[in-house]
């Protein structure tokens, strides 16, 4: 294993993951990734009241790289796929509470209604527009890469992984005029080849969902705590995040 993808002693990354900040529509078959807006607001308020300190994903990783540990009470809130409800429903909450977060976008979907990042059989959904990305970026929300087309990198040949990784990074940086420092694997799936390409492209770290190692901490296979629709009660959410302090 190269130095770029070396492992560290086991520690729980203080990172939580959301997808859609919305209520599932009629006929929606897969509902786990939906968090109702009011619940999201309550959860963010809970974290702030509990004394968590909010970082962008890259800020959290940069702290770890410098100090060999995560910051005390630090937490990163991340969103996968770049749905438009991240702007209409989540962004106002983040602004009202003065919080930062990281959104992992699929550049080919920006400004589009798409099925690329939804579960099989689900209806199209609207992604963030480029104008919304810029507004959020200017307000301190960080944008990371979720690949160019939301393809499962562990199923692709080398050159297609390179395209998914390098072109996505280029487009995000061209849009935001900021460095795209971290990556989130589509559906959390990865392999060593993908890790090495992502590291080689200049990303500081890459996030899985729950498929990364638990006996070590690998900066290019970081697990996140998924916040799901079934986490409807405060005690359920508290139980998930209390281990991070």
C-alpha cells in the first residue's frame, strides 16, 4: 500500500451522512434516504446545543492529518448526490444556525432532473443548479466529488475510473473556483484501484458509507454514520452521534 492510502489506528470518523432533506413523495419505494426538513432542523439544533463544533469534511481531514487525531467535539455534516432539496430545505437551516457542511455532487447532473443517483425504479429528482451551488459555496458550504456520473467505481475499468474521478474534480473546481479536496464513493463502493486513482488526483480523503474498515482508519475508505428516515426520535439520533464526542 502506498503512503497516499496508508492506514491509521482505528477511530470513528466524526462524520454524518444525509441524502435527501425532504419527505418521500407518493409512490416512493425506497424511503430510507429521506429526512424530513423539520427533523433535520431539530437534529442540527441538537448537535449545536450538545457542543459539537462543525467542520467541512476537508477541514476535518486536514486537522487529522496535522494532529493525528480528530478535533475535540468536531463533526462534519455531509450530503450525498447534490439534490436540490439540499438548497431549498437544508441550506436555510445551516444558515440560520451558522453551520458549515459538505455536499458531494455529481457534476453531470447539476441543473438536471435525473435518475442517475436514485434507487432503481425510482422517479427522477431535481439536482442542484449551478447557481445554487455558487450561492451555497459563497456562504461557506463545501462541495466535494461524488464522481462524474454516479457510477460504481468498483465495477469500472481503470480508464473509466480515471474519467469519473478526474473530470468530476475538474468541473467542480471550475464551477466553484475552489479546490475539490474530498470524494464520496457512489453507494459507498470502492476498490484499491479507485482509492489509488482518487489519491493520485489530489483528493485528501474519500468517504464510503459503511463499507470501510473498522479495525483501522483508512483516509481513502472512511466510514460515515448514516442518518436515515427511521431515526425519527431524538434518542435514536442521539444514540448514533454520542459516540463521536
